[in-house]
């Protein structure tokens, strides 16, 4: 009985000190990035982008879209990370704050000359316009989705 009385406070102390790390892990965020090219050429867009095409057309005002690569990163808050999207495109991320529905994140995309803070709404795509691909009338863009 004495052993139980001695061990119980130690076990409670161990459990309480581990709670902040468990809470911080729950505050993490996963950011998915999709690198695309946007063109004014008429034609069918890549089927992998079907869910995003209406928004891409409305925001970027191009006719067709091609999937080029993707990556995802899981970040704590606050923390930094990156997305390696292919074709030499790398996005630097720094999470600043999070609540149940939104993520405040700093984004740096050197190739796209983008350095900005965004409020990502969980599950809602944010579209970043980028530089020319080198082909006439075609540009890079990135779709960011926080989860």
C-alpha cells in the first residue's frame, strides 16, 4: 500500500509533464503543395487537377492546367519546413499560428518571387501564381492545401 502511495504521485507527475508535448503534436499541420503549369492553349486539363480547375480558371484566368509535381510537409507550430515540388521548385514554409480551422503560414517561393503570409483554411486550396515556364503563354503556379 505504501508503494502505491509513493508511485501514484510520481505517475501523475510524469503524465502531467508529458501533456504539453502531446498538445503541441496535436497542433501540427500538414501542408500539401502541387506544382502546375497554366496555359492559354485550349484543351483538357490534367485529370489529377479536376477538383481545382474551376478555381484555377477563375483566379489565374488560363484555359488548361498540367500537373507537374507535388510534395507535403508536416510542421509543428511554430516550425519551418519545405516542399520540393519538382522541376527545381522549392517552397519554404514557416508556420506561425494555428486554430481549429485556420493556419497562419509564411511562404517563400524564390522561383515565383513570392514571399508572403497566408491564412490557410483547412482543406481549402490557396493558389500562388508564379513565373513563366519558358514556353509561350505558360506559367507555373502552386496550389497549397493545409490539413
